[in-house]
C-alpha cells in the first residue's frame, strides 16, 4: 500500500434514475460485479439500525445520541508507511486486519447512522457532543456533563472550541455545524424538539432559540450543501414530513410531505434542492429510495432494482453522480454502486463481500465530475474486533483495509479533491486533530483466464467486454429502456448494450 498518514493537531437528474424534467425511469438493471464503466403529520416510530462492531481502530467518541421516536407536528491491511503525527502518536496497530480482498462472502451494508462528528459540506467546520471530564472526588453520580464542541477545519491547523452553557446537555441531543461557525443543537424537552444556534461569544457561549416542533420522533438530516441551513425529518407510519429548522424566515418551516415512513437522507445536488430518502409505504412493502424536490415539494421514485427488493441509497456524490446503494436484490444484502444520470446498471462488486463485517460508506472523493468510476470511497468496516477504514474505487475493484488513527471519531471523515482522506480523531492527549491518509493506488487491470472472483487477493478482477461506455461521456445521454432484473443476468459483463 502506498502513502501514509499525516496528522496535524490541535438540476434535473438524467438517465436510469431520474430523467430530464423530473420524469422517472425505474427498474434499474442489476448485473453483478461487471466492468468499471467509463402538510401531513407523522406518527409512530423507527430509526435505521446501526452496523456491528470490528478490529484494531480508534475508540468511539462520545455518541451524539440516536434520534428519539416519530409523531405529529406543531411548529412555531498493512499499516500505512511514512507516518508523521503532530502529537507523536501513531495510529493503532493494524495487526489482525484482514488482507486486501478481491472476493469474499459477506460485507452486508449497514443502515445509515449519524457519525460521531458532523462536518459541513464545505469541510470548514465540524461539531459533536462531548462530555466534560469529572474531577476526582466530585462525581455526584449524575453522570458526565455533556456539551457541544465546534471544530474549525479550514485553517492551518484544526482546533476545537467548547460551547458549554449554564446547564449540561442531554446525551440524546444532536448537533449540526453551519458554515458561518454557529452550531445547531436539537434538544428533546417535555415531548417537543427544540432548536437553538450556539456560538462562541468572548469567554462564554451565546444561544439563539429558533423554535420547536411537537412530535414523537425527529431526525436531523445531514448538513445541506449551502452550509447555512438545516433540515429535519419527522417520520410517520403513513406520512413523513421534511422541515427547515434553521435558515428560514421564522421558526421551523414545513417544506414537504412524503407518503410512507422515511429514513436516511442524502443530498443529490449542490443546490441543496434534491433530497433522497428511503421510504416504506404503508402495508409493510419494500423500502425504495425516492427523490424529494424541496423547491416544489414533489416526490418521485429514485431506485427500483426489482419490485420486491429493499433498495436504499446510502451515500451520493453530487459532483460525479456516484451512488452507493444497499439492496437485497441479489438474494442477500449487498453493497452496490451506480451513477446518477447513467443508463448502465447497478453493480454489486465481489470485493465488497467481506465475511463477517458490515460496510458503511461515509465519504466520497469530490470534484470528479467526469470520473465517477475513479472516485475514492471511504467505508467504515465493523467486525468482531472493532471498527476500521476501508478504501475502494469502482474502477480499482479492490477493497483496501487501513488502520485509522487512535481516537478516530468512528464513521467521520471527508476527502479532498486530490484523493486525501481526512480522519478526525481525539483522545486524552490530542483533543482535536485530523489524520491525512492518501488513497492507496490500485493495480491496473490485467486479463485473467480463471474466474475473476476466484483470483488472488492481489489481482483485481478483469474488465468485461460489454457495457463499458463512459458513464459521463455525454452530458445529455439518449433515453434508453432500463433492463428489468429478469433480463439482466448476474454475470460478468452483463448490462445493457
């Protein structure tokens, strides 16, 4: 593996998914690991479940607290080399990490779970809920004192600013950073969810109340691309609603209703207008990803690999259109990928089937507008021994296992456009730091005469002969009929011509 870790302390969518004008093409084809082609109210409960645990890694930071339940509303591998750390501390030893693999038999995708550190879309600020240490002999039995903490990431060196108030926060509160340095906090108080903006002011912390929502369950959505607003999802059994909770003219503002019970959340464009949600319609049907136009309040289907499969969107990159998808269409829960605006099928790589682990994508390399297959993807790998980092590219078709720094805020991180993974970490010696991990290089394709899925771990699968047209070669591809699953054999090289 090349490279090493460096840390410093202190519009309309096109093609097989969503077509021009908002019309939808469903029945996305499903080959296996082919070539790398160039006003309603919510009520009741349920949050996506988390993945399992995995090997030597940094320890989890204090959790931000899982979102509480739904309801009605009322608004007012080998260790990286060339290691250099500002604190003089190395990443956890990767002893016992699985080898890089080209095939496997597991690696089920996890449901989306909030990371322990939320980062703005422009990577300027981050925020988390953390706990103050209890002085010896002063513990009154009430537990740790929680408070919000803001990280500044766009300077020469990252640093953290504590935002405590005159009262401790509840561990179940959520925080979300804004690009102007303020931090949104969501608290649950007497059956309602309250929202405030926190900001440093001299030696203290200022607070600007934004209003509240009365509902049983509410989930903060990931930071939107504009960096100055925040949205929340109120799931319900029959109807879910999207609310603008920061950045509006007054208090929480209702934006859209989505029939069915929704979860997840991923932004599909840089304008922050198209939001993807995973929806289950009443009647215990399958889960399907849908796209919500927040400007018009319109809901359109986004993913349908087979009529009965659960098809979730786990992560999306607005620049390249790369989508990371979790689906049981191949017969078991698998992690797959596709390209928004492409007529090529969803792929389910064999290298992402790793026995005994759960894979959760958390970051995609930005700025690769014409190269979705070359985007580096960072995945949280949870296994029996703990959690670590996986790095994969669709074109490379190989999963690299990497030990994160000690104290990694598990599941948090972001890529630079040049392919350097930033992993935030904190522990007793280093309260705020970011480890820099260059993406390992993938070996070039070479022809194999044997079964590609049975190739040695150090040999990538061969490219197939069919379906290799560049996925972004034409900005306005002609409309093509997606091949239903029954017409798309799960074999190497299958795909629409």
